[in-house]
C-alpha cells in the first residue's frame, strides 16, 4: 500500500520564483511539516495549492496570493474535484493508498469525499496552531530539525572543509567522548562519494550515540 503525504501551501512565500518546497519555506510551519513528512519516508509527497492544486515538491512556481479560506464552498468543492482528478492521473488508487495529511483543514475537507475514511490519516486533527508546532517539534528527528536550506546547498568540499575545522575546534574544546565520536564519523565522511548531509543523516539514524555530535556540527554550520 502506497504512503502518500500531503502538505498545504502557505500564505508566507519567497518573493521570487522557486521550487515549491522552497517557495513556501518562508513559513516555519511549512518547514516543520516538510521535515516531518520526509521523515515518514513516504512513497510520494505533494503540496496542496489553492492556485495550482496538486504540486510536486520540485515544481517551480511564482509567488501568488490565494488561499482556500477565501473561496466560497462551491469553489472549494470544485478545487477538491480537480485536485482529486490530478491525484488519480498520477496513478494513485485511493482504495490502495494511505493518505497522510499534514495540512490545514481547509485543504483536507474538499478531498475527503473521494478517499475511503479508513485510508485517511490526519495526525494533527483538532490541534490549534501552537499545538501543531509543539507536536511537530516532538516528532521531527533532531537532525531534520537542525538542517536548514542553506546548509543543504553547501557543496561537498565546503561541507568537508567545515567539518574538519569543526573537528579541530572540538579537539581543543570538546570532551573525550565528542572527540571519539568525531573520529568514528570522520572516515565515512571523507571516503564516501555521497553527499555529506545524507551521510550524516544515515549515521544519526543508525547510531544514536553519534547523534549529539552531529547535531553540534549542524548547529555549527548554521551559525558560521
């Protein structure tokens, strides 16, 4: 059974055209739901847009000013019909898929008539905005919470250069445990051909004892 995650668009957007997941990144709520959604390792993830309906994360969009809250019920119903047809056009069968909604109620209700209730998961249902933020903070893995867009865009050489500088600082000011844990992850970082951020996430997932030092490194990256 496929696992499909839906996020909702946000009023806060970048001021320039960008891939959808970057366009809405001006919203802290969107950043958190995106991070949590990715941590669920879904088969597919889409953004529900008031203007563009079903949007892949990487689709480039221009800023716009439209929300479902502004629409009368008949227009919301029409939005739901169009969006569901787009879902079907992607080869997604509502009978054989789990739909996880990390979205506002306005973006969920128009789609519910088309999806079996047993296949709908709405983990934030009934939570107010502040409660949702708090809940997301408890659900997002530490490493996903810390990695920011700027960090993800660093080249591998820059990431390794920064890691080695950080390693030197830890050797001067860190604990023996920190130094030992850094030594453990130095070899896979320097020898792997993969990108550094992905390697760090994989190490953190497999080895909880290395998570704190990786968290410190990502905090360091975010502040240099």
